[in-house]
């Protein structure tokens, strides 16, 4: 299913404002998402956890930084960040990075089939500022270091196998990763003001020990066609990976990344955009841009982590802003899904759905304290549409 099935005129009355003129061929591409009534309705009053939710949804706290996870003996990490969920046969697991430097790493919480917490444990240690990452089709977690010349570590959410550093995936300020099983590649974002968008092509799908790092090559406009070029030196030293290929496209602060249905979406926090790559025809466009919102204030700022639901809805978390997770529907409507009150010094991180799609996990990285030691990891349960 393609999220964008209807071609519509540009929202600002002309192609150049939205599309840079590069793709205008008489029929406009879909305009970036605009505010409207979301599929879940208005947000209610803050609940006991300070979270405003639509009717029918509830929240609970799963873990707090520096405190023992309830029902376990494990102390939850500071500054919880990117996350993902995994089926484990008896229930599921939620994995969460720790964005501190040094020590970083990642932890996991295990749930029974009814959602009861049954365990928690460390899956990665002694790394640096593990920000986001991504889930692989073979059920590992790619934990990414958001530091200069950072690495990607492939970790085991089940806590059995030791983590492995994947040097072939390049050394740069890694942010997020998203696996594309159709093209058998891993997409990667770079958190630099002049960052690039990459893909890693493994020599063998399912084995990330060797392969080719490539960078997206495109024009400077906000839509157009793109190609891929090999990065000559993925080690990034002495020349950074983002400056090695002439014509590679610059993105202002790459953040979250999500793949589904021959499309990959990624966010850039420096300009509050959600980008969309249409992989069947090698074109790109804007799925959201806060500067292109018409009639009123933008509902989504501080654009950061992103995930998707089986419905085709995208859920985008804010780094700051007014501490919301917003939903972008397949109809290109954007609306708040939830808001956390009283935590303006924090950011929302790690949104991920349980395998059955009925629970959304995420964290407030610095909680009410505004400190990395004050992180809170939540679960929201309710009638998410399928």
C-alpha cells in the first residue's frame, strides 16, 4: 500500500514553493501534511502520569532512570532514547538505548503475554551516546552512537548473544537505522547540520559484517529524483563520510527513520521536516514541513524519532516543542496524539509499538527533572487502528 494515493495541488498555490520545480510535470505530488482532525480525536486532561491522551487510551510508567524496574532487580539506564519491540514467544520485549557519554549502551524490558513486566537486563555496555537505531528482520537491534566517528553495534534483544560492532556500516554521527527487506539494505541517518542519508548494502543479507556504504545523491530542492553512490572510505578519517561524494544531498540534522511499503521516511530536526523516499521510482518529497503549514501554528516542531503503525499512520515524537507525539495519517493530516505536561526540559524518544499493535512505548528522556538521570519510560494502551 502506498501512503499517498491521490495527487493533489501544492498547498501554497504553486509548485516552486513546495517542490523546487524539479518534479513539476503538470500533475502535482501530494502536498506536505497539514493540520486537521486526527483519527483519535481531541486530547483529554492530563492523567495521573501527566499525559494527555485521546478518549479510550491509558498510560502507565514502565521504568525510571536510576530506579529498579518493578518486578525485577535491574536498575534502568539514564537518558532513555531510541527503542523497538520484539516478540519472544511468551510475550514481547522493549529495547531502549541510553544516550549518555561515556557508558551509553542499551537495556531491555521483558513482558508476559498479558503485559506484566517479567524481566529487565542490559544488552549493550561501554559504548558512547547511543541515541536511536533500528530493528532488523532477523530480530537484532542496531544501536547507533551519536558521536563523531561513531559506530553501529548489533545487539541481541533477548540477552543471549554478545553485541558486535559493525565497522562496515561506517563511522559518522549515527542516529537511526531502518531495514528494507525488499532491497536488502539498511538506511542510516546522520545527526549533523550538513548530514547525509546513507544506505548499507550487506554482502549477504542477514549478515552485517561486510558490505558497501552508499550515500544519497540528489539536487538541493525539496523534491526530485535521487541515486546512490558508494562512499569511498566508510571509516570517515581523515575525510568525513558526508564530504566524500560530490553531489551527495545535505540534510539538516538527521534523526528518526522508518521503512514500510516501498517507502522510507526520515526526519530532520534542524528544519522540522519529515522526508519521504519513494523507492519504487527513486524520487523524494516532503511528507511534512512546519514552515509549509497553512492557517495557524504548526502542530509538530522539534521533529525527532519516528515510527509507524500497521494502519499506515506515522507517529513522530518531539524533541522539545510542546512534548507531543503527533500522528501523520495516510491522508496527509497531522494532529497531536498525546502530550506530556510539566516536562518542558525533556524530549520524547523511542516510540515503538508492541507486536500486536495495541501498546505504544516511548520515553521522556529527562522527565520532570530536566536531567538525564530523570528519564521515564511509558506505555500507552488503547484502540490503535489497524
